[in-house]
C-alpha cells in the first residue's frame, strides 16, 4: 500500500463526495471508539452511538445538557478551562483524562484525543476505566486511599515544573505522629487503622484541592502544597496541621488526640529534585521530634549541613566493618557501696578512616547507629559486636575475671532475626557459658512486636543468657513490662537518674521503679551517675548497682581499670588485663 493521500477528492476517487460521506457516516455509527464534537462552551454537538453503549444515556439526553452535568465534579473545572483555552488555531489535547457518570451512577474514565478548529473541538475518546483502576491501586495507599510515595513524587515533579510560571514556592510538609505506636500497642491494630483513616480525612479537609496529601506508610504523612507565597505561609500551614490533629478523634468508646512533629521544606527552583525535598522535610521532622515533638521545623542551612553529614555517614559506614574501623569500649557496672566491677557493658565506637576528626576522637553510637538501623548494616554490626564481646569475655574468664559482659541489641535484631540461634552459635564458637552474657534490649524494641520479642527472649533464656531491660524510665514507660517479659535486670535510664537533684517527682518515680524491680525480682542498675550527689541519692533510694562517668568511663579493653564507688583506685584485680591488652583488639 502506498502512502495515504491527503486530498479528499483523490481519496474518494470518482465515486463522488456524497457516497464518501455516507461511508464515513457508517464508520461513525459502527466504531466502538467514542467520537464527538464539542463546543467551546462545553456542550456536545454531535455524538456517535458508542456513547449510548458506554454511558447508558441516550444521545438526545447527552446533547440536551452541558457536559458538566455528566462529569465528575472534581474534573469539571479543569476540563472546561481546557476547552475554553482552545484559542490558538489547531490547539490540540492528547491523553487528557476525566470521568463521566454512567446512568447506573458509576464513573467511567475516558482518555481523550482532541483538536480545536474554530469554535468546535473534534474529539475521540477511549474507555480507560480498568487501566485507571489498576493505576490507582498502584499509586494509592490501600488503607487511607491517599496517594502513595510514587504518586506524591510525580505530583511534586509537576508542581516544581510549574514553578517557572509563578513567584511562589512549593512546600512539602512531613508529618509524623508522636505517639502512634502507643495507640497500636494499647488499643490494638484495628483502632490504630481507624485512627490513620481519620487522620487522613482530617488532613485532606485542611488542604485545597490542588494540594496533595500522601501517606508514605506507618504513621508518616506528607503534604505537598502549591501556590504558596513564602516559607512563612508554609509554616502557618504546618501549625494548622498540628492544631487539627490535636482535636480529639472519637474511636469507639475512646477519644484520642494526636500530637505530631512536622518538618517543612520549600523550594523556588523548578529544577529541584522532589526526592531531595522529601529528604529535607524528613530531616527537619526528625529535628522537630528530637526537640521533644509536637513541633514544627523548617529545613534551613544548618540542617543542610546536617543532611550532608548524614549522607556521608551512610556512605562511609558501609566500609566500616571491612576496613576494621569499629572498636568496642567497655564500661564496668559497679556496686555502689564500693568494690569491684560486677559486669561490663560493650559499647560500639567508630573511627572512620581519613575522616576529619580530632586526634583520638571517635564517633559515638548515637551518631551512626540510627543510620545503620535503616538497613541491613545493623545486623552485620550487631554480629560483629556480639562476636567481639564474647571473645573478650572469654579471654577475661581465662584470666580469672569472671564478670558477665553486656551487649546491646537493637529492635530489629530482637524481633526480625533469629537472635537466639545467632547467640547460640557465638557462645559455642567463643566457648563462653551463657550465664557470662547479658543482652540489653530497649523498651522500644520489646514493644515493637511484643509477641515475637517475648518468644525471642524465652529462647535466649534457655541458653542461660540473662536479659536486661535498657533505658527504663526514659519515655512513657509501662510498669507492666518488667512483669510481663522474662527479664533479669532493669537498667534505669540516664535521664531519670540525672533529673534527680532538681526534681522531686522524678525521685519518686525512681523510688517506685526500684520497688517494682524488687517485687519482680529484678536487679536494678542506675545508669549515668556523674556526681557524688547523684551517687548518694541513688544509694539512698536503695539501688545498689550503677554505671556512670563518676565510677568508670567507657574505655578500650586494655585500659580498663577499676575504681570502687568510694573513689579509691585499685588496679590489682585488673592487672591481667594490661598484659592481655596486647593480644586483644581495641
Ligand atoms: P546505653 O545502652 O544506655 O549505654 C549507656 C550509654 O550511656 C553509653 O553511651 C555510655 O557511654 C553513656 N554513659 C554512661 N555513663 C554515663 C554518664 O555518667 N554520663 C553520661 N552523660 N553518659 C553516660 P554511648 O556509648 O554513647 O551509647 C549510646 C547508646 O548506643 C547505648 O545506650 C546503646 O543503646 C547504644 N549502643 C551502644 N553500643 C551498641 C551496640 O553495640 N549495639 C546496639 N544495638 N546499640 C548500641
Ligand atoms: Mg545498654
């Protein structure tokens, strides 16, 4: 077949224009594609029968009213604006979609190809309802039906691209609920889900149609707002979000008010990367949370510096193990009445090779473990810590120092992996008896998945390992916990111990916790004793073991020495260590 000819008369040959028109009319009647002409003020002027089949209305009905009558309310404004904008000759619209109502009340998605000629739009449309449904599923969160991350990023890209036409900014608000986990734990997942749906609705009500409210997962929501004038306006929107969430949500017989932390990032740059903006709003949100929650924080230059440090840490941390940049420091657990260490806690340290740190400086876990916890790295680091600590403890034992070693385990290690099996293998390798190892788990780790945590702890206990609940009293702790889980030691958090001298109420909490530990037959250890006054108060409140800079700093294995609580330095029991130091890794 030759190329299509463009002249109408050539094309129809000598059979004549009339016959050709009849044929075209027949095609028009037969095709299952939707064909129409539409006036620029939004009325159908001609329709083929396919419309009747697709929408269930007669053509007369469709022609009698404005197309607005049959269109989804959310699509009307944009469609009419597009139709009216067909000013330029040959204006054309491809792949434009909107929804029409079927006679039975359901909605059909149509995808249009149109061209404007004079006052008339010539249009062909296809029913893409099934495809749109599938796409919607892929782009929305099934619980709240809000756009998911993928759609959010797409909308953000479009909003940023439109920036060159306006003088405003695009704002991204990262909203993270402060105590959502407590709702899930205390009221159950169904109530938690209901609350998330309620929050999604409330956020959507607060926004304009052109804004996007998305759910990233868990208790994380992101708002994308366009047509915002300034940072100040974005911050005002953030404050409205905080206020709106604090209005209690009715949930069955309960009412729950949600506090949130909001991070705000704005951009004036139409080439900005939406992923980078999301990261920025995330970093600002973390800062708001770290400042105590129920707060709003704008991503600014100081945070930009923090973000680049954070990304550098992430990159370098991957090489920390293969390059042997990790080390363990040990901090003894001391009897407060004086005497020698009854245990030692292994604390991981990192000295990145080539990093611009002052001589002798090391990175503390707070600076890098949170990054590791976001990936599989935490498992590798955890394995290395466990292995190194067990080997060290066995070396001590062989030299007559039979103190148990304590190793911190992260939430992920406790609930997602077969921790007991890893510990069993490690004990076998280092030939350390189970009773010489104590694992410290945080309250947060236990509460993240209480059932799995309980079963993991039971398996560990069968190996003879003892379990300490770490950082007890740091947040809103549950008094049930020490009774409900198989524990041996309760470590009272530094924040609790250090708030003593100023705060009588905290002292009462401490005293109650010691009583609770006694009742549950747990050994209490007070962490973070820095001053003699704190030491005296802790002792007065009947706590007999402690850890703190006053008693002993965390140091490398070969620098461990003992100082009893009375203050005298004794090195005799630790002598073997000095010799050992040469053979042990720092
Ligand atoms: P933690 O388990 O509560 O460990 C005690 C922390 O308190 C240590 O901080 C220790 O240096 C510090 N500390 C002890 N006495 C005092 C004191 O008197 N004053 C003050 N201001 N601080 C004191 P560090 O080494 O920075 O560790 C922080 C946290 O990182 C640990 O808190 C623990 O939760 C976590 N961590 C440390 N090593 C590991 C590890 O190998 N694995 C895991 N998963 N977490 C670890
Ligand atoms: Mg600990």
